[in-house]
C-alpha cells in the first residue's frame, strides 16, 4: 500500500485552540463536534419541556368539559408547545446533527467559520431563554406558533408574551441563518480531494439544499416579526384592518416562510433516512440521482405552495386553483423518494437494528402523513378539515412520525460515533416499540376526531358521541410516547457508562465519518481515504469490486470557490430576501388609497437624489480602493477607503436631516401606512449603511495596524461586497420610493 | 355568441404570422431535412398564439389571455425552436459569418438573463402594456421582441453551441433567479389593487363577446388581472423549474467539467500534513 501525500488538503484553518477541559471547555469551544453535541443536548432539554407541555394539554383534553387547565393557560401551553417544538427542537436538532456530521462526512477538519458556528449555537439557548422569560414578564405568549394578526396585535394580546415570542424567534432565526451560511460555505469549499458535488453523501447534499431554504425563507419570518413588533410598539397598522392594514398580509408573510419551513424540518430527515436505509439493507441507495434531484425539486416547489395554508381565508378561485395544482405537484418528488427508499430495501439483506427499525417506521408514518397532506391540496377537502384535528394528526405524522423518528434513527446510528460506545439494542427495541405504538395510538385516532368535526386549537370540547373515548385513547398514547422518551434517556445514560465499545465502523457503513475514530479526534482525520465514488469505505474494503467512479476519474468540480466570499454572498442573498419583503410591503400598502401624508407632499426627492449620488460614488471609491490594495499601494488604499467612509457618512447625514425635517412637520411612523412603510424601509436600509460604516472603520483600523499584508485581503473583499450590496439595495429603494416624484 | 361559436369563429389569418410560419418551415426544412418535430411544434404553437381566439381575447378583452400569449412567445416557442436546433450542427454564421455580431449579445449570460426577465418586466409597464393592447404595430413589435428575447434567454441553457452553454450548476442559478424575477412580477400583478393595463378595464366590445366573458365565464376585470398575475407567477416558474430539472439530469449525466489529475484508483491512503 503506497501512501501519497495530498497536495491540496481541504481543511479549515484550525482555530488556535488547545483542548480545554471541564465545563469551560464546552462553553468556549469552537469545535464543530462539541458544538453539534451542545445543540443536541440543548434540543433534548427543550424537547422534554415541549413534551411536558403537550402532556399537560393531553390531560386537559382526556375527557370532555375538563377543567384541569384554564382556557388562558391552555392557549399559552399550546403556543409554547408549537413554538418550542419547531424552533427550539426540530430545526436546531437537525442543524446540530449537520454540524456534527457534515465536516466528518466531507473529510474536513472543521466548519468553514468555527467562531460563527459557536455564535449560531449560543443564539439557541439565548432565544429559548427569551421565550421562557415571558413567563416572568406577565405570561407566556398565547397567540399560537403562527401568531395570526390582528389577534397578535396589542388590542388582543396585551401582555409582553407576544413580544418575547417575536424576539426569541428573531434571535433563533439569526442563529439558524448563521449556521446555514456556515454549512453552505463548508460544503462548497472544504470537501476532501475527490469528493465532488456529485459524489456527496445524500445527507450532506440534503443539508446543503436545506441550508438554501433556511437562508431564503427565514428572512420572510424575520421581516414579518419586525413589522408586527413595529405595530405593537410604535403604534403602526401593518396588520390592523381597521386602520387600513391587512391581516391577510401577515398570513402571506408567515406562510411564505411557513411552508418552506415544513421542508426545512423534513429535508435533513430525508437525508438521514437516505444514509441509514442503504447501510442496513446492505445495498447502495436505489436511484441516487433521483433522490438528490427530487430534493432540489422539493426545495424549489416549496416556495410556490404556501397559499394552500390559506384556502380557508378566501383568496378567490384563481389563487385556489393555481396553488392547489402546485401543492399536488410537490407530492411527486416526495413520492419519488419514498419509492427510492423502498426499492433500496427490496432484495437487500436487511438488518433490523434499532436505527433501521426507526427508519422503516419513518417510511410508513411519513407516507401516511404525506398522503393526508395531499388531501389538503384539494380545496373543498381543505375547507372541511383545515380547522380540525385531522390537520393536527397530519402534521404530527409528518413531524413526529416522520422527522422525529428519523432523528431517533440518527441517534441510534451515530451515537457510537459521537460517544465511542454503542447504545443498548435491547433498550433500543423497547424504546422503538413503545414509541411506535404510543405515537400511532396518540395520533391515528385524531384523524377520526377531525373527520367527526372536532376543532383544533380548543381547550375543551362538548361531550359528543365518541369524542371522549377517542381523546382518552389519544392521551394514553401520548403518555406511552412520553415513557418511551424516558427509556431513550435511560439508554443514553447507561450506555455512556457501560455501553459496548463501538470501534471505528460498527455498522460497516461507507461514508467518510466512519473512517475516523469513535469519537473522532479534534482534527477529525489524520488521513482521508481516497474518494472515487459515493461509497469510499466500500471501495477501500473491496478493492476488487469498487463502485463505479462517479463523473469518471475527475476528482474536482469545475469551479473553485473561496469560503469568505461564499459566506458573504450567501449572507447577502439572505439579506436581500429581508429587504424584498419590506419593498413588497411598501408597494402593496402604497398602491392603496389612504388619508394623511403622501410621498409627494412629504419627501424631498431632489435632495435625496444628491445624497444618493454620494452613496453610489462611494461604491466606486471602494472598488478603486480594493484595486489599489491588490497592487500593494497601501497609502492610496487608505485614502480611497477614507473617501468611501466620508461619502457614506454624507449619505447617512442626509438621511438623518430628511428624517428630522419630516419629523418637524409632525409626521411620524404611525401617521399612516405611507409613513410606516417609508420609515421601515429606509430605516432598515440606514441601519445597514451604519453597519457598513462601522465595518469600513474597522478596515481602516486594521489597515493602519498593517494587517493587510499582500494576499490577505479577504476581509476587504468581503466588506466591499457588503458595501456594494447596501448601495444596490438603495438603488431599488430609491427607484420605488422616489423615482416617481422626480419624473 | 356562445363559447363554442366564439372558439370556432375567432380565428384570424394574420398575414405576418402566416408568412413567419412559412418562412420558419422553409428555412428549417432547407437546413434540416426533414424539419424536426420540435420545429413543427414551435410553428404550430406560434400560429395558435397569434391567430387563434387567444389572440382575439388578448386584443383588448382579457389581460390573462395577453399574459398567456406573452408566456408562449417568450418561454415556450423559443424553447421549442432551440430544442429543434440542438443536436444539429452549430450555425457557422454565428462563428465568423454575417451574424457574428449576434454572438456579442448572446455570450454574456447577464445580458441574456436581462433580456429574458427584463422583457417580461418591460412590457408590463402600464404605458407599454396599454400601447401594445391598443396599437397593432406596437403589438407586432412586442411579439417579435418577445420571441427574440426568449431565444436569447434560452441560448446559454440549450443553445446549439454547446461550448457557449452555462455549466449546469451556473445554469440552475440562472434559471432560479429568472424564476424569482417572474415570481416577483407575478406577485405584484396578482395583489396589485390597481389595474396594470387599464385598457382591459373597459374593453371596446368589437366582437360582441363581452357578455360571454363577463357573465358566462365570470371573468371580471379584477379576476382577470389576478389570473394574469398568477399565470406569470406559477406556470412561468414551472417552466424554469422543469428547466432546472433538465439541467440536473444533464449534470448527473456528463462525465465532468475538467480533466484534473484523477485521484489514485487503487485503495491508497492520502495522508494529510499534520499540524496545520
């Protein structure tokens, strides 16, 4: 066996970190494996919290006309359960798994931006803390995880709970976007030699696609929350119909995020299943290209189906028709996946380990949830059942029976890698059967309850024939499910102490993480096996019968990307989505007739036009500055950088004067929807300009400290990109807000 | 007039269109013998777009019919033409002949993208939209320009010169961003409380079909505009969507974009330098 020294190791620049011991080592860590485990432990904690909330609700619903919990407390539990499970459990669990596994699966040493990674994680406990702090500040939010306006406006939700809900979601959202940017940059720039994009393990591929969903969809929610926040605190009326706002807009904004969110919560689970099923069927995945391609299809379609959450709103026949069609269409790529997994099982020599049992249960339960999901695409059926327990059953089959079973499969599959010890199979099987029986008992009967007309989101119900019995069965199932979680905890605790040692590759799996030791060393790999196909460890073990080399003998993709640039571009894409929502809000609200101040009477387009020229010139200045720096002329660079800062400063000064002038006319953000949207849009842009100015000043300081030795100018490149973006956004803002006044 | 009467009688024999179809068939027939099914299909769709009752409806009656026409001319007909072209020899004229200048336009993907997406936005500026709906010459100009811009748009994706095509990942971004562009326009048109094209608000009832449209089909101007916006939003995006899927197929099929030194084929271990 010859040993070749790789000339281009795809590793991150490792942070200068000595392995810190004890709790402080965990708090201060930037190691992706520790951060991944921190994610999983945090989400486990919140899972228990959300689970207890669910059980309390199930006790209340166990019999008709129950008085165990007051209506108000039920509303709070109901909101906290949904919010916790979605934002503090499912999303971060999947991000945590990706955090742990992606660098290992692509043969990298760490994530592309280890410190950003730590930041992203710590946003999660912070957000969780904010959400639960509401309990001390006048009561938890009671507006549902969807927080429908106008019920979430001050008039109907006066306590600070709703504000904490919004703050928490913003914080967690920032963390998720940071993690996704990091994952994209890692997957694009740190793959081991030979691991082309077409050879990626399916889990990594799905995390990759999923990260795009996160950076594109989360800003929709953030923009909506920001508007709700402005409504609640500055007295504006984005979502108050009585004052010209539109409550339906909230639903559009929320579900434009909310439906991609459904796939954000399920795509990585698809990835987990695509890894586990082949390993325990001892066959390569059937139709890799179809599984990978259908993921792209799902991701794209997920942005075009949100209105099916709103059929009952009354959007009109044309809308219903088109969104019904797209919603039906999205079932096709999902179906392709289910067929591919089933075909992988077909003829395989199946090993029914606990991980595989959970994966098979996923397959069945997700299919049930998917099929009931298709029924919601049919408008008349949707009208009948959208407000009932049928829907509750549907999305629990997708999210619990689907995603969470996949997560449990992942826990049983990758726990040996993370801890070095096997989980007990005996307790695992017990855990599985209790979970599967408990889950189906709890939720299958809810289909019938829904079809019998039991409304969801209610704290109690009348004693109608059958309702009491079915609800009791559901509650019993929920408790069995809760018990199964305790068994999982027990299994984890005793296996950590006394579990069988795992060895590097206990399942004879084929992806790169199993080439590292269990648990992997801090640097992950000393050697990365050669990669010619999608199953490098299979090739290693069976040199006489290797997999066909995907993409021939080419070991690289046709492009090379730089990680800072990728990070900044993906961040800006995410920012664009945020501004897009603000601009759409401007266009929508200003195209309607309203009383009060008008753009023509308030704004000074000529003066702003002058300041705009300053801002655009500054873009040219920083472009030239970057050129000078590349040529090594540091004096020129500093001069041009100073000019950029000056011009940017003039612009922000001009905006400030304009604001002041308008304010002196007695016009404020809450005057009417024109001023609301105007101040929101230009205010957020101004905020971005200020952030840009701070960054430019930082660059100046670094430059004066002599930091930009030749070849180390990534920071300048990234920040100049950001500055160009800020200018580009202003061009759009100026065109939609001011241009009409000039013409 | 009943629906069926209208659909039977409202065909027009626009000489320009017929001449265009004939020229396409003759030229295509001369170059590729026999003319491919794609080319025949493209001609048929082109003819239906501009001579069928669809054109009569688009001519001042229905915004949504106008939008359908627009999509067929910009996205479908050029796609069919280029599909018919691909696999044939690349046109030498573009290489160094008298059409060399066209290459300058077709080469930068930003330019072709702007033509494809900008074409949609441009012709929906209220002034231009109204002009195209009321003046027959502007209407012809619109049809011709949409066809041309559509050809330019699809060129980097399935143009006959495979060397000039975008690599599949870049092509997917090209189509995805185009989809965003038309989604945005579609959303704006769908939700806009004001009319984008005011001429469709009070149609001049030349054919006497207004009662048919508004009473029997139930297409009020508000509904009509919503339908138009949705056509731009959903089906247009689905075309890009299937384009992206096509590129994915091409990506997984092709051997690889570059012949970098292949990794060792025998099971050797690549050692990473320590202590980075």
